[in-house]
């Protein structure tokens, strides 16, 4: 039985290491994709702002075109004023010129408005791009680190699984299901040392008769309170035998 305890001890250690590797196998890809997502979402935000700015640029261009067309037509009309013979025609043309000028002053107001919006957007884009640049390089560095660590974990995982299989082979077939049950129930703590008739896993008393059986390793004995498999250290066994 002593040998079986040693196998259980080794198996428990391997399983704990496997659990940790399995956590990392999930955790590292998550960390990597979070960092990638952060870069992607920041780029999307900047792209959105750039699209908005392009729309505003188009509107600005349209207004500018209208202003220059209006200026052209004002210039032509003003030249025409000299050729006009009747007062009525003169007045009508002057009215038209005034209306066009008014239209242009409205356009110019709108243009200022648009340019202000464009300026604000440009500032925002510049700030966000600067932040993105430093965030992206930091994230890429971390991603590279995590990818290397993930490779190491993958390399370590398969041999560890093989070690587990080998350990299970050395175990009595009826002990393994019990081991698995306790491992799951107690977060990987399967074994506990029994000392002075006390289970050091839960610090409850172990009945004297049971404790004697533990000392002689005649069979697998579970703690009546926490269900862990109990064993004693060699010195306690020899003390018990000599004493
Ligand atoms: Zn116990």
C-alpha cells in the first residue's frame, strides 16, 4: 500500500500541474485576443472619425464651390449693370445681386461652422492615433510574449499527460476512480497525512483503530470527515512499531 500512496502522491502532483497548464491554455489565447481586440477597436474608432471627416470635407468643398460660383455670377451681374438701359431692369438686377450676396454670406457662415467641426475631428484623430501607436506597440510586445509562453505550455502539456497515463498504470485499477472523485471534490487535494490520530487535511480526529490501519498500510483509508486518503510519514510508522 505504501507504494500506492507514493504513486497517488506523484499523480496528484502531475494532475495539479496539468490543471495549471489547462488554465493557461485557455487564459493565454484569451489574453492575446483581448489585446488584439483592443487594437482593432481603437483602429475602428479612428476609421469612423476619418470617415466623418471625409464627409465634412466633401460638404466643405461643395459650399466652397457654391460660393465661388456665386461670386462669379455677382461679378457678371455687376458688369451687366453698366449696359442696362431701363431703371426697372437695373433695380431687378441689383436685387438679384443683393440676394446672391446674402446667400454667400450664409454660405460663409456655414463654411466656418464646417471648418470648426473638421478641426475638432482632426485634433481628435491625431490624439487617438498617437494613443493607438503606443498602445499597439505595447500590446504587440505582450502578444509576442504570450504566444511564446503559450508555445511552451503546449510543449509541456503532452508529456505531462503521458506521465499521468504512466502513473495511472501503476495504480490499482479500483483506486483511480476514488482518486478522481476526491481530486474533483477537494480541488486537487487527494492525500492527507495522519499524525497523532488526527487528519492534517481537516484536523479532525481519526479513530484509533483506523489510525492503526494507516500505520500498517493494509488498505486505502479515507478520512471519515474530509474523505481524503490518509497516510502517515515513515518516522511515525517506525515509532509506532518500536513503541
Ligand atoms: Zn480529514
